[in-house]
C-alpha cells in the first residue's frame, strides 16, 4: 500500500476503474472524451474551465492533468492563473453570498 | 540556459552514445512499457519497410547560431561538423537523378555552411518540385551577410520552413534563448515583405511548432488557428501552414527530460498516445536522411543516434535508390514520438 493518499503515478491508472465495472467505466470515459471535444466551445476554452474546476474541487490529479493539457494547447501561464482566479472568485463568492442568509437570520431574530 | 552543445560539455549521453542504452533499458526493459517493435508487430508493421522515396533530407552541418534547449541535433556554434563541397557534389549527383519530389535542407543552421548558397543554386537547377530550407529565422538577423537571405530564397523559389515555438516572447525565449522572439518576428516580417507566406503567394512559408517542455503538441489545426490570430493581430505577420512536431527523447531534449525528472512520465505520455493509424505514414517510410559526412539514415533522429541504414548502401557516394528502398527501418523507443496522437514528422502530423 502507498503511504500517502495521493500518488502521482495513480493518475496513469485512472482507466483501470473500468476493470471493476466495465459498463459504467466505459460509459463514463466515452462521456468524458465527448465533453472535451471541440463543440460550441473550443477544446481550449473547455481546458481552462476544467483547470478552474480542478482547483475548486481541489483534485491534485486533475490539476496535474489540466496544467499539462493547457501547455499542450498552447495556453499561457497568465491565462491559466486567471482561470484559477475565476474559480476561486466563484468559490469565495459562494461563501460570502451566504452572508445574506446570516444577515436575514440576524435581522429576524433581533428586535 | 546552456550556451554550449552537450558534445562540447563532454556529456556522456552523446560522447559514449548512452542514449540507446537508456531508450532500450529502464521502464521498457522491465516490462512497464512495451517496446516499439512489439507495438507495431501487433498491426503487422514489423519490420517497418519503406514505401516509395519522396523526400531527400540533407543535413549540411550541425553548426548553428542558437543553442536551443530541446535540440535533438545538439547543434550550436561550437559544432564543427560541416558538409564539404565534395560531399555536396555527391549529393547533387543524387538530387539530379532521384525520384524524390522533395529536397529538404536542414542543420544546424544550413545557411552557416560556407558553401550553402552555391549548393542551393546548383540543386535548384535539378528542378525538384518542392525545395525546402529549414531556416531558424534568427540567422537572417544574425549578421549582415545573411540580411539578403529572403531575396536569395525567393530567387530560387525556396520553400521556407521555420521554427516558432510560441507566439509570445516569454515561451520562445525560454526555449531558444534571449532575444530569439524579437529577431524571429523581424525575420518573418522581412519574409512577408518579399512575398513569403502571403495568402495567394506561391512563395511558401510554413512554421514549425514544437512544445517548450515535457508535454506533447496539441491539435495542429487548433494551434495553427491560434498562431495565425496572434501573429496577424500583434505583428501583421502571415504564414501558410503550422506543423506541430513532437519532441523526441534524443540529445538535449533527452538530457532535459532526465535532468528535470520528466523522462518516465514523458515516455508514458508517448506510449499512451500511440496511434496505430500513424504508423503507416511515419516519415522514415518515404524519406532518406543524409548526414554532413554523407552517411545515410532512416531519419534525422536515427542520424543523431548513429544508426546508419540497414542496407549494403550506406553512403551517398554509393547511392542506389532501388537497393536502399529494399531495407528494414531501424526502430527503437524514440519512434513512439512519431506515432503519438496525430503522428509527427518534419511535415507535421501524419494522420
């Protein structure tokens, strides 16, 4: 057993999840592949979205994968960092917008 | 950034040719990753055999004005291997009689060979359909004696193919050296000014993109779109096609992969991206590579690994196209670089 929860080498084995549930694994990877094809959004735009989400869900595998994917697509480090900030801004906004709930409750309970 | 070639630094990778040992050993020898010959055997392509010869690629010398970090030739100002006029005469004899439709001059910086212009003038008389010179762009701005190269190329209807790692200054200079980006932009503008790369021009100007690091090139069509948009908006530069080329683990790129701890991951990436449909069109099936001293190779990469063709004809002075075509191509694990994704060759993707 590995002595830590995340091993970079495990990313290469991602495809192996299909071995224990072929139907679901295959459906997932087909879907995943299709999502990132060129569509109404370019593959480049989708890669930046994936990078931002990778940070928000704090997935180290995804961060490695989409930093490399971004490099492969010619995305610059400035673009990558802005995408991370976009994700972070939404994440902190999601926290802060709950402040309205706090304010509502506070006001309701206060005389 | 290094200013000397691996050879000048007495690096064991090139002086003792440790490269093949590395490519045949480690993760391939222990069975973690498959050997290239076994992968192509699965689709009935081993031994790999040439088709009709289409491209004669001649390396006129390893001397270069740049010392790019990824260079598989290990070229640089300190390299003294330069094709002599005598070997050029032997090449001309072959050029006049070959069935190949493309002549492809490479280096180093081919323009630094003192007999370069004479060789181009003579070769142009042979009436080859597509006559390519791989120019690194900065050479055009390196010294006054090269300033008229755009005019010289135009006069002989040369198809210019140039390296341009990125459309931003930072990435270009990191891979190729300080100031390379600005000089390349100026050189491209000068080529445009004499008609190269313009939309309806017959003066062909193509760019080569190869990744500046341990990752594979993206989709060639998408990269071309991004390059065209950025270069025209920022610098009013036009060009015809972009060729996305995969870096092969040879010489300085191999040295970089090992030193940066990326070698194994990179080889995994190449093997993962193996595309069986690229195998039939890899460039060694339609190309012969000639070294500065006249030896013959399946490709420029095998040349740098010292793997001469497996044929009784091994030198340009004994050249015989028919005999040469009847040979097995020598493969090793670096070949995964040419079959990754959409495939890769000196003419870009192959599928």
